[in-house]
């Protein structure tokens, strides 16, 4: 028979905190049917320390060591949710900034029966944020919270701290296959993709005891990109990168022409640099979750590079044809051609460049025909990628 509650602790180089965390967690859950599950991405000997501590621990302690840090801390939590013995799971950090003594309060609040998620909040009455340290970190945290709640006003209406890493969730209310975590903010991912009942208990966010914070500018950029993906879908990120590429293209052309390069060559160089830059950004921020099943990076780049060059070569003649045959202004014709080109590029990348290789090869090996028509695939791509999650 499985445990009544599984405490999931994602760790990255938290060796010095393991013994105290297990001791305090076991004490907090004394008399309850519970286990602790570490999901470890460490490069030190955190896994070995967990195994050592587990021998004499008052409650069962397990560890899963991931060779590949897929999805960051959020990815580790999803692995833990899938491997937990209990359906009632509590996620907490391994740095002791989340006080294990709060575990009974989370469980008692869940026992009331009116919530699927119980979050430990720093921002409700009785909560405390002193563990954030500097005023800058506090300001960044509050600004990120306000931004997130503004972008999901319905699903986060009852959440004051949607980016907390300390929360209880009923695993039976989740579809783990739909979660696409990136970085630290797994609760935001869960709340944005699933319509759940939320309750909160106040938390005093403690100061870090050992190790160093994993927060960084890179994590901040990952959070912003992930927030945009959750709110608007892949298409919005694709569009944002396209706008950035257009600005970069103009800047390159200006710099080259100012240096005496003929404008035609400047335009060609600017376009090629932009195409390459856009591909790299799309790989990292738009289609990162599709790369594993897609073809090799070299094949993806070749397909993307070729398509974008062909599209660019065709767009101007098409624009000219629109002006001559429809008798509309060149500005309007350019705008229409850019809109069509945007959708064409997005759909080509979604359906061709990042098409899942494994599924295609499996169908061919089984002698099965390619399913669906191009029209149906296009409709599904727009629906699945541009319109998720459900709140618009």
C-alpha cells in the first residue's frame, strides 16, 4: 500500500541540507503515513548523501538521480509526481527556505476538502518574505507575481503567490503529460494549464542555510519566455522573435550601408544573419519541447534556412503582383504579404521542421499511410499551438 503523502524535493547541489531537511520533515510528519522523494539533478554527491541519510531515517526516503536536467526544477517535480507512491504530493525546495514545520498545515487545509492545491504563500496575512534577502529580490518577486496574476486573472484569482515552490497538489487532478515546465515555476505551469481549486496557508520564507541561490538572469529570461508561452501559446513567441529579427535586420542594414556597403548586399547580409538568429532563438524558446522527437539540429536548420530564403525571394514578387492586379497601395500589399508569410513560416516550422521523427518512422515501419490531410493538420496546429491554454 502506498504512502498517504509524498514530499517531493527537487535538488541541485544541496548536499549540506539533506540531513536536516529529512530530520525536520520526518518530525513534522510524525504519526502520518508519508515518504520523502528526492529528485536530484546535482553535480556533487547529493544523491549519495540522500542514500546515506535514508538508512536511518524515521520515514521512507527515496532518491531519483536524473542524468539529464530536462525542464529544470519544474521538470524534476513532474518526474517526482509521476514516481510518487501517494496521490497527495507536497513539493518543497531542498534549501530549507521552505520550513518543513508547515507540512501539517498544508495537509490539514487540504483535508477540508474544498481545494485541489494548497499553496504556502509569502504574501497573505502571517506570511513573511525576509528570506528573499535584498530589497531588489523582493521587488523582482513582487513584480513577477503582479505580472503573472494580471496575465491569468481568472485562474489565479485566488492565488496571492503563484510562483511559490512550496505547495500541495492532488495528483489525480493533473494530466502530467500536458505539463511543459521550464525552470523554477512549476506551480504556475500547473495552475495555468489546469482548472483547479486553490487554497493558501501563510509561510515565513526562511533564509538559505547552505549553498547558493540558483536564481539568475538566465532563469529570469526563461521565466518571461515561459510566461508568454503559457499565456499566448507558441505563436506569440514566434511572432516576438520575428519582430526582434526585423529590428535586427534594419540595424544591420543601417550599419553596413553607413560603412559604405551597397544597399543590396547589406540587405542580403542582414536577411541571412536574421534568419540564422531567428532559428537559434526559436530552437531555444519556441520549439524546445519538440526538439527531442524531431530530426537532427542540422536537418532542422537546413529546412528552416531554405524555407525562409525561398519565402523571402517569393514575397516581393507576390507583393508587386498584388499592387498591379488589385490596385492597392504598396504599404497595404506589404502588410498583407507579411501576415501571410508569418503564418506560412509558423506552420512550416510546426508541421515540418519540428515534425516528430519517431512517429513518422514508426508509421512507415508498420506500413501505415500518413494520417490526415494538410488542411486538417494546419487547423490542428493553429488550435493546439496558438490557442493554448484555455484562458484567452
